C-alpha cells in the first residue's frame, strides 16, 4: 500500500513540475523570437520594406502556409518577413516543437525556395540569383531561411542570439 501511495505522489509531482516548465519555456521562446526577429531584420540595412507575419497573429496558421506545407501542429512559433515590393528578400525563423521535425521543415523551406525561384523567373529574373544564394540552416529546434544581400550578417545574428538562449 505504501508503495502505491509513494508511486502516485511521485507521478503527481512529475506531472505538475513538467507542466510549469513547458509553460515557462513557451513564454521565454516568444520573447526571444521577437528579439531575434528585430536583430535579424536590422542586420541587413539593404532590405526593402518588409511585411512580417508571426505565430502570434490571428491568421498565423494560414499565413504559415505561404512559407511551408509542414503541419502547423508541429510548430511552436515563427516569424516570416518578406519584401513588400515582391522582390526576393525573405527571412524566416521557425521554432519547432520537436527536433525530429528539423529535416522535414528544411525540406519544406527548400521547396518554398524552389517555387519562389520559379515565380521570380517569370516576373523578376534579376532576383533569381538572390534566391539561389539563400541560406537554410538550423540551431536546435530553430530553422532559419535567409534570402538577403547580406545573408552572412543576418545569419550571424541568428547564431549569436540562439547561442545566448542555451
């Protein structure tokens, strides 16, 4: 009988503790993503006016489909900034719930870039080279896409800010 009571108490303690940890982590992730977004967009001063959609937006799931076809329930949070004038520049960071989804997310982003390149060949062929130089990488559960003239500086901000989060 004592073993059962002890086992039940341990289970309750574990469940309560895990729930609070996940809630805290989610709050911290949201704050860090906003800071990361600001730093990355400021890193390339040549960017045109950008439109940004976020995981906190009302139509977040619908907006996410412009970037990826990965199931939205796998996403913890994201931001996706794209050029208002339709030029090639885009910057996105996707925070995944599980690290096993990194490869599928990167595949999805690479497909997005392939589609984007095809579109640009039709109406702005001078922009295709920028898409061909895109950076797609990850750090932990965070996947990043950078289509920018100064992608190295933007990537440096991504790496620097994600290393601080560890």
